C-alpha cells in the first residue's frame, strides 16, 4: 500500500548516508526491485553473477 509514496527512497537515502564512508555497499535484488535500486545509484558489479543454493519453491 505504501509503494510509490517515497518510503523506500527515503529509507535508501538514510542507509546510503549512514554508510557513505564505506568503500563498497552490496545488495541482492530481483524482479522490479532491480529498477528501484538502479534509480538510487546501484549498478551491476562488473561481470558478477548472483548464485545460490535455494530449497524454496516461490522462484
């Protein structure tokens, strides 16, 4: 219900400010979240590929 109201953008701004001195900030995103994180400055890390061993069934 809060999507599109800027809540996530404000949360990311606070996180990016808090960790601004760190040389690397990483996260894992998929689906529509990728566009959002790109819009706040995250980029794909070179040629890295996300990998996992996952036992769930919702993906």
